[in-house]
């Protein structure tokens, strides 16, 4: 009987525990890991199909160089030497700002980012275009202003909540951000003492399970949230003690809401006033946790929605208090805090968007490349990302990527982006390498899991960390490594730690290049650059998380980092690595006075635009009378990660959902092709009559339109989206509200 190996699913950042059997490079059997400490046997359909993630005919096995339309296999040595040479030439001629790094780590393999970002930085660029900056950076920006750090992130405190309010989040399907989401949702929906309330324009799968479903008009979240705050303030339901103790700026924000015309606003939202007042009363008086996601973040008022959501939570005293929304812990924050009011902050060159939490928005990349400025973007390394499918305006993306002097794609599959690249480098898949994920999705416990290699590599792929280390070495970026450090690495991890401290203490450059130093020394004796990076993270973690570790039962000694690393090696199912103090969550605030800052000056003009009549006018479009939800996340996609359509049994799953009445009015039936047109493009796609969309809304999933076996499967929704339809602060795409029209094809 083959051995069951414990691992976790890399298809979404939820990372459910799995057990797999393998033979060579194949995963042959999969089952949920019922003893997994965090997910306890929970999985979705995608996790159970993980074998097809890495076993298909488009897997990359060897480095390749493109000449015209054909790729030639080359050796790793040749690939590293040529890429390093070309990068050096471009930087010498145009300076380091000509270089960008895109993607990084995807949903389940974050160790590469430590190397990719360090490599970029060592060359003198900060331009990391990350998928996080096409959804979350508006929210991160608000977090920075309100809580003092962009990387302080709130999540629902479901263990202590009486009610669960989902706004613009379809957790029943997406699972995003809530551990064992379906189970947790069911607990709220079925317990007579709890309630699940869903605010969603569509009858999403989550809405269909709710005790109560409020169905606002698509694109009116900001009006609704502003109305909810106005009801709180006009009724005097704000939590005065909490505001006095924990908030700053209430008097400055109150006038926005005091005279706000709630009745007129809710009319535009097409909601019944009494339903909303009841919801607000419940939220203001009972411990209620909120989970929102792309329905807010990718809506037309993206950053404003995040701001209003924060104000609503704060005035009701639901931030950092039991059963509300709490600051989650982490082993390492997902990014660094950047305050763009500092004039030294980096901005994109042609479009002027600031770095937020260390990330730049993929939406602007075509403009940055196609700009006529001398200091435009000319070279890019893409890893774990497929911009031609994932980012807005695929047509412009394709045109822009072709203009690059150097495009290197690090991938496991021959993607649409890889096909345009000058060099394609094969990465080890999630199940062939050591790796870990840094997203934290539990409270108050903090877990960490190291994914051990489960399969043999197919061909000659490398870990991404090794690729960047070799490139850095070839470009002369690595400091001299003393023999003493190499010898210490052979002697063991404890002597290595001591020697590393001595070396980095006296050589600043060595400290700055730490992941590479560790990869070149300890990484060699461990057989993995990523494992050396995880070791480094474990060595650093106790330095800033002593209290969390103590609460979780650890004794903080100088050797604790080493102990944690060994524990990760011994426990592939993951370990409890810290615990937050659930009774002092507001202690996490990082503003100078430890208060929540309610007034964000830069948003005050925008706040004035959130008015019923202005919004009503903005929602009317004669040319495009319908709204396209461009990119639903649903059970038959895992972003663009699953390429072989066999994983969906070759069913036609890429359809345009349309509701009965709209279909009837258009004379369209299920299976019939329709012509869908937006300002950016046009596609023909089969219609599917469904109970999910509301009147006036059509829905297409994201993650289709990929080439497999010489054929395009489904429609790439990003041929319909414009990169300029974006948030004014963070440039995140507004994919949840794309005006369109539909006609029979
Ligand atoms: N199966 C599957 N799961 C996934 C993924 C996947 O590709 N497939 N991808 C993962 C990733 S990367 C992410 S970011 C998450 C995303 O997870 P979600 O954000 O949960 O995914 P969406 O499908 O965008 O669902 C958002 C909900 O917001 C609603 N909405 C849209 N517009 C509005 C509005 O104006 N107001 C309100 N109140 N609601 C609105 C939509 O109807 C929808 O039900 O999913 C993750 N999980
Ligand atoms: N219109 C529209 N577009 C959207 C969305 C939407 O709702 N609407 N949703 C967006 C969201 S929320 C997200 S997060 C993005 C995600 O978009 P992307 O950033 O493109 O990320 P993924 O689709 O998750 O993964 C991309 C690639 O990672 C590769 N890969 C898998 N494993 C590994 C590995 O171990 N190493 C390396 N180097 N590569 C690997 C896969 O083969 C795949 O090609 O898409 C976005 N695009
Ligand atoms: S795709 Fe499904 S099984 Fe995999 S981590 Fe996400 S929720 Fe869990
Ligand atoms: Mo995402």
C-alpha cells in the first residue's frame, strides 16, 4: 500500500490540508486530511482534483528560448548566462527602473517572493506588480491611514460572533479568507440563535443559504454603506464610549452622514428602508462579524467602499472587539507599510500610482510599457502569474508584452504569457518543492505549514529561489561568502545560525542579501533554497512574536527558531505557531495615539460624490444598459491555474449567466450563443439562464480562454475589460461593474 503523504492544497489561499499518494511525478490519490489542525478534513471540489494541477501535457520541463514563433530547449547554464547578460545590458543602457517583477508566489507558494523581490531590489528597482494590487491595495491603503499600518488586516471573529454579515463575498463558493467557509456559514444559517445575512445584488450560492438576503442594485455598495452609517448616526446608535476611547476624528466625519438623505439613497439601491434600518439596528446592538471581498473591492467605488466599511465597523464599536472584526496575526506580514505622502515614495512612471504595501498595480503595466518616456518599462520577469488571462485588457497586454526588450516567464505550464516570452523557465510545481504560504486566516490561533515535496520533479524544473539565486550570482550581486559560513552550514543549523549572525553583523550588504546568502550555504546542505528561506523566517519570528509564542505554550529561548523549524519538518500537517490575545486586539493598532483614525482627508471630496442623485446618474448608460460581472470565481475555475479542461470533465462551463426575465426579453435560451459587447471588446458566448443574476446583470467567470491542445477553451473575460476602468487611488480594476449590452449572435 503506497504511503499517504500530508500536504495542502495550493489552488486557493485557503490551503486546506490534503493527503496524497504519489507515483513518480504523478499524484495518484487524494483525500482530505481529517486530522489537519486548521482545516479538519474540509476541502472543496478543486482540492480533490489537485492531481490535474501538475499532470497535463502543457507542463514545462526544460528552459527554453524563443526564436520567432518556435521555442528551443537550452541548458540552465545557458539560460542563466543569457538572461543575466541581457538584463545587465538593459540596466546599463536605461537604468534599473526599466525592470519589473510581476506575480510572485501565487496562491500557495510564497517563498519565491523573498527571492524575487530581493533580486529586483538588488538591481535597483522596486517595481513589483502583484496580483494583490488588482484586488486589495485600496483596502490596504485605508488600513494604513486608519490603523497606522497598511499590513494590519481585519478578519471576522466568527467564534464569538452572534451574526455573520456577508457583503460582496461569495464564501460558499470562493472560500476566500474564512477557514472551512461552507461549514462556518452553515453554522450561522442553521443555529436558531445565530443569523447569516447576505447583502449581494445576485442570488449567490451564499445568499441562497442565508437567513436573510438583501439584494441591492449592482454597483450601489457605497450608497448603501453610507446610508448604514447615516442611520447609525441619525438614530444616535453609535457606540459613544468606544468612539471616545478608541477613535479619532469622529467630529470631522459626522457631518458627512448627519444630513445624508437615506431614503433617497436606498431608493437608488432599490432596497426597502425598513430592512436596512433593521439590519443596522442588529449590527449596532449585537456582536456581528463582517466578511466582504471582491463585491466591494472590485466595485465601482472600490477604495471608498473599504473606507465606508471601516467607518461603519468603527462607529458601532466592532473593530477589535469580541464577535466583530479583529486584527489577524501572521508569521510574516504580507507586505510593508508605505505612506505615499512621503515624497520619496515610488510611483509608476507614466501613470503616477504609488506603491501600496510594497506593490504596484498590474492594471497600468501596458501603459508603462507603451509609454514614449525614455525611462519606460523594458524588461519584466513574470512568475506564478498569467497576465494575458488574468489582468484587464488582454489585447493591450499582448501588444505591450511584445514591445518588451526582455520578457522572462517562470512557470509550470506553457501559458499564453509564456508563449510571448523570450525565455521560459520551468519552476518546480507546488508538490515538487518545499514551500509555504504567508496568508493568515485564523483567529486567535496562528498556524504555519511547510509543504514538503510529495512528487518527483518532471524534467529539470528548479525552485524559483534557486533561479533568482543563480541569476543574482551571474550578475555579481552576491557578496563574498566567507568559508567560515560554508563550513558552519555543513556543521549544522545551530552553528550556522551563530556564524550567520557574525557575518551579517559586520557586512551590511550580506544582511541585505540574506535569503541568497542562506540559499548559497544552508540551502545547499538542506538541498533547497526555499527551505533555507523558511529557516530564516523561523529564526526571525521569535524576535517579534515573543508574546504570541508564549500564549501558544512555547518558551522563548535563543534556540526557539530552530525548534520551530524542526517542528515544521516533523509535522507536514502544520503547527500552531502563535496565539493573539483575543481580549486586547486593539493593542495591535499602530497609529501614534493607538486610536483608529476615522477622518481621511484625501477621501473627503470623493465622499461628497456618494450622493443619491449623482449615483443614479452615474448608473445610467444608454449605450450599455446591462452590467457585466466580469469574472465570477466559481467551482469550475481556480483562477487561471487549472489548464487542462479535463478537470471539468470537458463540460461547457464557461457561459454567460443571465436571469429568466432578461433572457426572455432578449429571446435568448440556454446554450444559445449571444454577442456581448463592452467599451473594451466583444465576445460570442453561450448563454445560461440562471437564478443567480438579478435583472440587468450578466455574469461571466474569470480564468477561461486558455489555449490547450491548440484550442481556446471558453472566453477570456479580460478581453472585455478596460485597464482604465480602475480605482482612482490604487488602480485596482472595477471588474464587478462593467457596463455592457447583449444581443442574440
Ligand atoms: N472556486 C474558486 N474559488 C476561488 C477562486 C477561484 O478562482 N475559484 N479564486 C480565489 C481568489 S484569488 C479570490 S480573490 C476569491 C474571491 O472571492 P469572492 O470575492 O467571494 O468572489 P466573487 O465571485 O467575486 O464574489 C463576490 C460577490 O460579490 C457580489 N457583488 C458584486 N457586485 C456587488 C455589489 O455592487 N454589491 C454587493 N454587495 N455585492 C456585489 C457578487 O455577486 C458575488 O456574489 O476567491 C478565491 N476562491
Ligand atoms: N476580469 C477578471 N479578472 C480577474 C479576476 C476577476 O474577478 N475578474 N480575479 C483576479 C484575481 S482576484 C486574481 S488573484 C488574479 C490571479 O491571477 P494571476 O496573478 O495570473 O494568478 P493565477 O491565475 O493564480 O496563477 C497564474 C499562474 O501560476 C502558475 N503556477 C502554478 N503553480 C506555480 C508554481 O509553483 N510556480 C510558478 N512559477 N508558477 C506557478 C500557473 O500555471 C498559472 O499560469 O486574477 C484576477 N483576474
Ligand atoms: S481550492 Fe478548495 S480545497 Fe483548495 S485550498 Fe481552496 S477551499 Fe481548500
Ligand atoms: Mo484574488
